[in-house]
């Protein structure tokens, strides 16, 4: 069984998101980490590997420094890593990203593709289902638990206040939630081995099944017009009134603001 896990290197948003004056993310001033949902997806793949001996390949499209994240995935237990990197692929929106990632996945053997539900920087949650669409695969999103049974996967899928249990035949694509599991740590031996392994690097010209009209900034139908921090709301107003007065006060305020 071959599992491909799509992982994205994202800025660590725990310390807050910083923007450049032109509205683009100030990635240089923020630590780069493996997207949390993707790390849970990788852990799920490694658990399937532990049970079945599956081969796990991690794949990313990104800057050359994404090599660090791929080595982390190798040190956790992934077997192979692929970095798709090329200046011509820069500035991609979800359409161009998923077109490129799908073209790279097509060059690999796969039974199961796992992506994160969403990346903590772009936050669109579109790339996983789009990759499935490009590859004409069934997709199960929001996975909280994944079991492999013969040629099928059975997924506990988060749905509002309940779960769905969904079964799909492989090949298929699953999008993982960070709640799926607690990702394992890298082992010291794994870290040494990860630096002995070769990361496969592909540029745009290695992806033959990909149209130039669907890559990079020029091939991106969505343009980010502006990105900025949220404007903080004021502290609000506190009043201490009895219940009857409170009702009159609130109704008065709503009228004042033309809500009622
Ligand atoms: C503030 C901001 C807002 C944005 N808004 C939009 C928008 O509205 N529409 C739009 O089209 N683009 C938008 N983008 C651009 C978008 O972030 C990029 O296109 C990005 O490459 C993919 O989208 P995402 O980060 O939302 O991924 P998501 O769709 O949230 O990611 C889902 C999963 O897909 C996989 N994945 C995503 N990117 C990669 C990758 N490079 N390599 C491997 N696997 C990957 C990961 O497993 C990830 O968990 C925005 C970017 C920013 C910074």
C-alpha cells in the first residue's frame, strides 16, 4: 500500500500573524512549522504503516527551505520525500496549488492520499478536495479516525455535533483534522537517518501533466487584494440595572442603532 501525505510549511501563528506593508504575509519574521492538520495526517499514515507495512511518501510544494519540514517528516518515519519547487510556481492560489500538487502526485504510486483539512495561513480548506477533483478520486473530509480494511478506508468524519462513519474504496483522498491523534516525536536515530536520505526535488519542467495556464501567480484566478490584522473592538459598556430597567436600556440602544 502506498500513502502520499501532502504537507505544507506554514508560519507559526501562535505568536500572531505579521503582514508586510503590501498586505502579504511577513514569513521571514515568523517561525516555519509543519501545518498542524498535516502533521496529524502524517501520524495517521505512519500508524497505518506500523500496522500494514505501507510506504509513506510526503510531498510539498514550497520554497527550498521546506526541505527542513520534509526532513522532520522523514525523522518521524516517512519513507520518501518530494519537494516541488520552482519560481514559476510562486504566488499560487488554491487552484494553482492543487493543480501543481495533483500533477506531482500523478508521478507517484498511491492508494491513499492524505492532506490536512486546512493550512493555518491561507485557511481555505480547499486544496485537499481540489486535488481529489483533479485526480477524479472520492474524498472524505474532516477525518477524526481512519481505519484500513482490505481495499477500503473507514473514516470517522466530524459533522457538527455528531459523526459520520464513511467508507470509501481506495484510491481515495482523506483530509485530516489535528484532533485525529497526537503526532509522534522524531527519534534521535530518525533524525540522523533523515539527513542521510535524499529528498527528491522536482521543478516545473518535471511536471509534464500540468498546463502553464494553471500554475503560479499568472495561473491563479484568485488574487489577495488586501490582508490586515483585525481592528480590535472597544472595551464595550458595562451598566448595572435591575431587570426591567435593563430591558428598557437594551431596547433603547437597539432603537438608537436602528436595529429595531
Ligand atoms: C491570508 C491569506 C488568504 C488567502 N485566501 C485565499 C483565497 O481566498 N483563495 C485562494 O485561492 N487562495 C488564497 N490564499 C492563497 C492560499 O493560501 C494558497 O493558494 C495556498 O497555496 C493554498 O491554500 P491554503 O493555504 O488555504 O491551503 P488549504 O486548502 O487550507 O490546505 C489544505 C491542505 O492542502 C495541503 N496543501 C496546501 N498547500 C500545500 C502545498 N503547498 N504543498 C503541499 N500540500 C499543500 C495541506 O495538506 C493542507 O493542510 C490566501 C493566502 C493567504 C496568506
